[in-house]
C-alpha cells in the first residue's frame, strides 16, 4: 500500500506547477546557489517565505547556517540559468556567464529575475529528508512584467495570461 501511495504522490506532484527559483548565499566571499521549486510565501506580517531543501544537497549546510540568503524568482527566458544551477558539472562555475551582483552587501541576486528577495534566516525546521528554512524578507526587487519560469511534469513551461 505504501509503494502505491508514493507512486501516486509522485504522479500528483508532476501536476503541481511551481515557479522556478534560485536560492543564493555568500560563502567566504564567493556566491553560491541552487535551483529550488519547493518555495512559497509564508506570511505578509512579517513578510516571510519558506524554502524546503533536501539535506543531501551540497548547499544545505551553508543555507541552514546562513544569516541571510537570496531568493531569485526566474523569468521565462532564464531556463539556461536553472540548468546551469542544477548541473553538477557547473558546481564551481554556476555564476560564470550569469549577470548577478551582491545586494544588501553580501547576498547574490540574479539580474533579470522576475523578483529577487533578500531574506534573514528566521528558523529552520526538520522533516524527514528535508529542512524547511524560513526567511524574513528584508528587501525585494520586482520586475514590472509578469513572466515566471514554471516547472511542471518534469519540464519547463511558460506563464500564459488568460487575456493573451
């Protein structure tokens, strides 16, 4: 019975579209980052988000220990960036050929993103194989047009407005 639930759960989650994000932080002066889709808003007062990170991820210990981190919500023309941040071959060169800068002193943000948030780590919770990192938003930059890069059914999709 458990195997059937796990299989059906995986199939169900392939139908849950998610906006593609890159979580970023600074480690000893170097920008670090990873792709993430298990990210959502948590509260407006205080403005906060949560990000679920697999404990096996190489960035996990740095992210749960970081005082501040960035959340970059990618635009529909940035699929090349998420591929770069997901591919282990680019682990040491993920930020090469990517337009980025430090925001608020030490948090890397990716230019051209739909939005970039700088967050102060507020709390870390553990659940099974993942850590849930809660961040309070301390600054936000938002692009004017809404064109998020989406991930659904194992691939990328683009937002289509109902009035288009």
